[in-house]
C-alpha cells in the first residue's frame, strides 16, 4: 500500500472516484483495516438521516457482525421493528421472511464482501441463502431471505447480531474491467426491500404445513362428530337392552302368576313346584338387575357426556 493512500485512509480524506488501497488483492480485511476504511467514508456508512450504522463493538478480528434492521417482509406485507415497542421478529416453523441489515454499505471499487448467518441462529433452525456477495461500488443496506426449517419458532431481535460479513480486496482494476457495469446512483433507490419485493412471497413448505394443519382440523372435527354419533347410538342400544330385560322380567313374572292361577282353577289346589318357581324367580331377579344396570349406565353416560360438552364449550 502506498504512503499517500495510507494517509488518506487514516485522516478520513478520500476521493469518491479513487478507491483506497489496491496492494493486497485477494486478502481478507482485518479489523484495523476495516476501521480505517470506515473512517475514510467507506464500507459501513451513516444512513440517509446521518445516523451512524457502524458499531465498533460488532467488529471482530477478520469480520464484522451484521445486525437485524428495521424493515422486514412477512406474511405478504412489509412491517417495521421498533426498539422499544416492537423489537422482536418471530419466524414461524417453515416460514419464509425477508430481512435487511441495520448497517448501510458503501463499497469501493476494489473491495467485495460476503456474508452468512451466524452459527447460533442456524442451530436454532434458521437458514439463510449462502454465498451472498456485496459487489464493488454497491451502496445501501443488504437484505436476504431467511427461512425457518425447524418445527419450532425462531425469535430475532432488532439490532441483534444476525450474520457476519467479511471484506476482501479484488485484483487491481484495469481498463478492461472498467468496461463492465458498476453499481451507480440511478440504481441506488431500486436496491431496497420494498422495491425488490413488489409481489407476495411465501414458502412452499409453509403453505404445505398450513394445508396439512387445516386438513387435521377438518378430520378432527369429523372424528369428534363421529364419536358423538357413536356415543348416542351406544346410549340407545343400552336403553333398548335395559328395556328388553325389564320386559322379560315382567313377562316371566306374569307367566308365573298365570300358571299359578290356571293350576288353582283346574285342580282347586295350588301346589308349589319349588324347583320351577325357584328358577323362575332367579330369572326374574337377573332380568330386573340387568335392566337396572343398563338404566343406571345410561344415566351415567348422559351425565359424562354433558360434562364433556360443557368443558368443550368453556375451552372454545
């Protein structure tokens, strides 16, 4: 690096048309070099209101930790995070959102950048499109799709460490390279989240999950209805069985009475046939007992069903 360019970077005096140091092609910028570029008005710069977006605490030895920006796209619309009232972005399972960086970038002609999601977010289930590059002469915030591929919610916080970015020198610029288009002032306003995402975007897996969930709800409702019908049918069967056994008891008792009356009328003498009447009495007792059992069971089922219905209505 020349002494002249070194002095320009350290003092913060830098010609916009003249990129800084070009003596280290292919090298990764270390923390001290990144900070010198920032002081010279490159790499990470204030936003349109003049508010600083560079934070020295986010600077690491060979990278800078990007933070989650204010604006994001979720569920078919753009929303803003607020540091005090609404600082959290919740990404549902299999949901796709688009986010932007808090930092604003201004890239010189001889530097490119690559960024990727931090490890902790990946472990929690968030996924970022990898291999993203910030081209030379780019100006603005960077944004990217963020996907939650886990079955748990992922919560992100405004201005929280989201990804890490590395800056690398390019090879020295040549007349041949200058023929290729660079990022210019006319394209600046087009490279923002609201301009790029003009039509709704959703994850296919998210839609599939929603469809499956709706199907589960429909099946659950039909299953509940089937159980209710089965319980009502079961209650009717119990009622019929109880009534049949009660009727049998009455009929057997009546037959016993009729047999005794006929015996008295024919022979003028009533002689008890102990075995026959004992069996008849046992049958009548059992029939009455079974009838009472089904009658009690029907009442218990009814009370239980009323409690379940009341509980379900309370939950709803």
